[in-house]
C-alpha cells in the first residue's frame, strides 16, 4: 500500500471495526482490526503500527489500560481514543496517559475522523524522524 502507515482499530463492536476498516482502507491505509484490548496488544507486539484507534469502554482490558501498555511497548505509536461515553473527564484521563486525540461516537463526520488520523500520522512521522536524528547524532559523537 505504498508509504501509508499501518493502523490498528480496537473496538468490541464488530460493526464499528468494519466501518473504520472500510473507511480507512478506502483512503489507502493498511488496517487491521481486533475486538479486544488483549488481542490488540498481541497484534501490537507482533506487528508494527503507526497509529492505534481504540474504544475506551471494552470488556476486559479497556482502552485506557491498552494505552498505558502501548506506551510501554513503543512511545512513538500515536493513540487515538474513541467512545460513546463522551465526557471531558475521560478525555483528560486518556490524554494524561498519552493519547494524541479523542473522538466521540457515534461518528457524524467521516472527514473529522480522517483529519484526526492524518494529523496523528503526521505526528508519528515527526516522532520517528526526531528519533532517527537523535540516533544519528549519538552515533556520530561516538
């Protein structure tokens, strides 16, 4: 799929996973979906993803716990949370733990979803580029 980054969608609603997979693949992204936080974490450990789009309210491992675990795996992965239980408290908590952005469900504007994804992926590219520069600088000093 060219230079498009990989996106992981984690939501316990199969219909939401299908919708987001269809939407994002239609934009040329490589997308994988999973119905649980635990399964999402396994996919993240096995495959490289640039961005995770995860529901906050899920049985078992919720989106906040998944976010914390993703930060331990790779601090550069951009994490966007989504929830039908839109509250400022939840958004603040997610951002406190390192979420890049927050989307409320149900979605009424696919352009907004795509804009958040594109901004998130631009941020991912910046982080990876900064990390490479730091690594190159460190190597040149030794």
